[in-house]
C-alpha cells in the first residue's frame, strides 16, 4: 500500500465479522421471540412464526434489496450498485459469515416447523414459514449474486 492510499473497507458490512457479532445477532432474535411471545401473549409457534417471517422480510429488504451503503462514506465507492449481501466479505462465497446467515435461516425454519402442530388446521402457518424461509434462502445462494429478477432493483 502506498502512502496516502486508503485501505478497502466495507464499513456497512464489516460488523458481521467482528467478535461477538454472531452472538449479538442471535441475542436479538431470541429477545424478539421472548418479547413478542410475552407482550402479545401468543402461543409459542405463533411467536416463532412472527420472528421467522419478520426476520425474513427485514433481512430480505435490508440485505438483498437495498443497494449501496446505509450512510455516505469515502472508503469504497464501488459498492453503490451492490446489495449488502453482495458486499459481504468482498463478494467471496462460502465464507463463515455467509454460512452463519444461511444457518440462521435454516434454524429459524426448523424451530418454527418443530413448534407448529402438524395438522391441517396449521397448514397455512407451515406454508407461510416455508415460503418466507425459501425466498430468503434462495436470495443467499451464490447463483443469485448480482441477479436482478425481471430487472427489478436494477
């Protein structure tokens, strides 16, 4: 690096690789589950469904839809056409951070599946959880890197 060159930093995404960030992410999800269940007096499977669908909707928009940085920086001007997910780990696929995010989606789905009764009455809940988790999981696949479906978000 030459004198005066700024190191390449993706300040909007580098937080995920910091020590304790994964634990904090899980803490937020579990806290949301407890608060939703307690404050709204919901049954366990409904509270987990709200967390799963809410997580899927929020992270789809923030990680996979919005492009650029959440705030103005001068470190990396090349990220304005990339989503948060595409900026993560300098677009390298299969990194621990990306695997963690995928495992969270799978784990939330499995928790909602196990906590929801298996009968016809609860089939819509199972369908909602499956659709939310599948859309989010597909968005995280390497094949979806820089893909803009039907030119939306192009």
